[in-house]
C-alpha cells in the first residue's frame, strides 16, 4: 500500500506547498499612492512584528499622507518620513531592533545559495529573501524593493522614518536595520521617486520638488472597488523550487557558454500577478 | 639615500595615480537625451574596441535618434534599438564577442574583493567594475548602469541593439555579452524609462508609450555650450584605494555592530562630478 501512503503524505504535509501562487493578507498589505502611480507593499509581521504593528498603526492614522521622500540616493535608497524634529516626528515611540528572527531549529527556508559574500546560506521564506549562518536564526536581507526602518546611530532608535532599497543590494545593512516589508507591485514607481542628492557641481534639488506621498492605506481599509489585489509566487512551492533549478542551470540556447551554477538571492525575481485592478 | 629613492619612485611610477579625479575623453563620451533628461555615458574602447567603434559610428550617423526602448524590465534591463527586422536594423554588420580582455599578466586592477560568487577577484579598472579568475584575462562585470550590446543566441550576433542594466547585477551574463560603456551621469533618468513588460493580469504597455531617444551624440560633436562635462573618480588613485579600505571597515558609529568586512564590487559607487552644465 505504498502508493496511497505517498499520496496521503504529500497531501497532508505539503498541502500548502502545492499552489504556485499565494494570496496576500489585506491587513498586512499597504497601498501607497504616489503622484506617478500606485505601489503595493507586503508587510512581514512574521519577521518584524513590532515594526509592522507600529507602521500599520501610523498608516491607519494617515500619518504619512503628505510627507515626502526627503533622502533619495540613486542606486541606494529612497527614504521618507515626517519633517525631522517636528512634533509629528517626536510623537512616535522608538522601536527595538528586529534585525533577526528565530527559526527554532526548523528548516527555515527554500535554499538558494550557500556561501555567498554575506551568509552561509541564502534563500526565500514566504516571499522574502532571507539569509542565515546557523540553524537557529536568520535575517531578511537587503534586496532591491525591501522596506526597512531608518534609525539614528543607536540600535533601538527607529520610529517612523523608512526607506525602500532602489539599487544593488546594500547587504552590509543586514541585521543592523529592521526590514519589515517589500514592494510586490509598482516598483517602477518607486524607482521614479525624485532623487534628492546630486553629484558634486550640480544645483541642489529644491525640497518642493521632492516626491510626496499622496496617501498610504492598509489595503483592508481601501474601498473594495479601489483595491489592487496581488498574488505573489509561493516560494515554498514545488514549482518555485523547480524554477530555481532551471535558473541555476541556464539551459536556454542563449547561454552558449554556461555561467557559474550559482544564484545571487537578490537577483532572483519573485513574480507577482494582478488579480484585479480598478483605477 | 633611501628617502629620495622612494620619493622619486613614487613620483615616477605613480604619477597618474596622484589625482582623485579623471577627465573623460569627449570622443569616447556619449550624450543621450531622453524626454526626462540628459544622460552621459563613458565608452570603453580599451576593453571592447570593435563594439565602441561600431556604436560610435552609429551614434555619429544619428542612427538611434527616434528609436525606442522597446524591452524594459524593472530590476533587469532597459533595451533599445531599431525596429526588429527593419531595413535600418539589417543595415548594421554583426560584431564578434568582446566579453573578455587580456591583461598581459600585469596587475590588472584595483582589487576590491576575493572569491565572490562569480569570480576569484573583483575590482576596478579605469572606472569600470572588472573581475578575473587568473592573471591573464579579465572581464567587465554587469553592475547597474553598464551599457552592453544585446544579441541573438549566437555569440557573435550583436549589432546595434543595446541595454542598460537597471537592477541587481545580472552577473550570469558576464563574458557572454559585451559590455562597452557605463552611465556616469543621469542614471536616475535611465531608471525612469517606461517599463514595457508588465505583471500577469495587467494591461500591456502600448508601444506608443515606450520611451524614445530624442538624440544620441558623441560629446565631441556637441556644441561647446551644450556639453555636459563630467569628471569621474580615478579608480587607480590612492584616495580611491583609501576609500575602499574605509568602506570595508565601516568605522562610523552608525555601524553599532560591524558587518562582514567584504565588498560587493557592484555596490561600490564610483563618484562623478559635474564640471559644467549648460541647458
């Protein structure tokens, strides 16, 4: 009776892994409206609960509406938040660093690569690029599109200022900054945010030109007709694992010489698809 | 008489390395005008002479003026060129791959890092990110902002279609594509090029929305008053080497825990400065 056993085992243990796509929890999804378009962000309460709690609470209070991206460095980050030192700024409590998460010794993620420059293992967990050096803990890694909280020099000094990574992964920030979300739709609009730093010799960008946030809302709070419903690739699925194998092998004829069979975890795009878009 | 000897040696051998900044050769610099702004590209004839020769010749014939970025994938590449299969397209001779360069056994570059995922050594040579596995040859590596020639499946099939890298370095393309330039000014405008591929479920981007090239000219052919004169960091200079040491050490108090003392060659920004800008 081997065959039924396997069948039952697959259905029982790996049921969640059968599906290629995963729906987002609308209470942990943010709709960011910029002048150039709409952006959808998936929050990561399973990794950074306190940061997500505070950020979500601020979003629900319309805290960020009208604030600007005041520090935007091409190839690095787009940072936003309230006016430095303002009453609004000072009103927000400080957060303790959540730069790492515990894995309780369980296989923590879908493995992508061993021994890159910054970690013994990299991979994906629930759509997020992760890294680890042991079986007990891991961290979200600074790939393009992640959302993290800015801070002062002290570890536990983040409050409301946040940044999106818009360039080559600054992984030296891993574990000492708290990543708590990632862009799943509209990254092109994040890339179009007005840069605020300029090269030596060029005029400064007037703060009136800085890109404003028109609004930021939890998707659950958006009227149904205005929601943008996204599904993302299920990084725990068999089809995703298969895609990693193919990506590593580069079997296409285009690769007339095969590249090294390695993958940069930040260079593996996680697909999204739009279920419904209403403007 | 040790001291004078050292003094003379330093002045003799390293004279060119004294300067922190390097001027560009206007015959190997391209001014790309997009609707959103101006971009300056440094060409690399020292690495990819035939590609630069053909590209420069096409630029001088206004070949690209009015063509569009027809394949733009967020986080990957912005690709442009003439209409596929058109007379204009077919008029251009094919180029032999120039994916690697010889170093004649000489120390080839300013070392950044040993043993990253893709190469035994990475570093910079004349402003370009390079990599190598031995003392005889090296290659330009696919960092954000590089300009390379597209091709069909065959190695020697590039002609006029080109791409800029706009996301996490796709280094699996190294050595099997010819990189022949890099953006030294206006990368923000390259990032603002209209994406042409969309996620599943979204409407297709009409080709009329694709970003056009208003003009592309060799800077030497631009009237003096309209030139954008850029200087770039001299990656052979002592001050650059010192900056690499500092970047690796992360001495700032902001790094309350120090990251691993490693550098991703594509995550080391090479500075540019504007000597003169006239609109």
